[in-house]
């Protein structure tokens, strides 16, 4: 199989998984599987959350695609599995590490994109209950959150300029 086609499938799957995650989060986790997701909105203080079960739920199809795809030399199927796995890794880094800081690996970033995804997810967590949520995606965020962070940064910069020009 052509390596570029393989990479294209992996990347397409990565993007597709953002859509799957948004849908799953909005309609399933905040739907009939709320009992697994609830402790992510109302933390119980334990190291592991019931919500972490979703990693397993997504890991199973990924692992099956990789294993069966490689065994049958069906590389498009294996590429789909790798795409899901890559998204899982990205989700882990963005959601667990950068946003929730469950591991203190990175210090707070001032990068506009990082601040925007953190703010958008913070707005998601503002809602403690199953209903009336907002911002269910992870890597793709709505324009209004970008605008808020850009406006914040602009205001801070102006304040700094005013402060320095006062001397
Ligand atoms: Zn949620
Ligand atoms: Zn969260």
C-alpha cells in the first residue's frame, strides 16, 4: 500500500474522530451514559474517574482494527485503527494533561490556541449537570471562544502598554 495513502487515512481518521468525540460527548456521554461521565463534571476526588472508561471504549475498536488489519494485510483497516489511537493520544495530552492538569507535565501556556481550548472546555465544565451543555468538542472550538481569548490578550497588552508609558 502507498505510504502517503496510509498517512492520509490516518489523518482523515484523526479529524473524523473529533466529530465522533463531539457527537459521543453531546448525545451519549450527556445522554444515556451520563452515569459514566457524571464524575467528570462533579469530581469525586479519586485518581481514576468512571469517565476514564471512555478510553477503553475507544481503545477496543482501535486495537481490533490494528491487529486484524495487520494480520489480514488489510492496511486501510490498520490505518483506521492507528488514526483512532493517534486521536486517543491527542485527546489524552490535550484533555487530561493540558486542560485538567492531571499530570503536571507542562506549565501554563500563553499560546492563543492552548488558552482557547482551555477556556472552551472550562465553559463546558461550568455546567455541572447533564443538560444545557456547551462546547462538546476538543480540538475544534467555536469562534466565540477564540474571540474571547483574543480580546483578553488585546486588553492585557493595552494595559501593559499604558503601565509602561506611565513612567
Ligand atoms: Zn461533558
Ligand atoms: Zn473535562
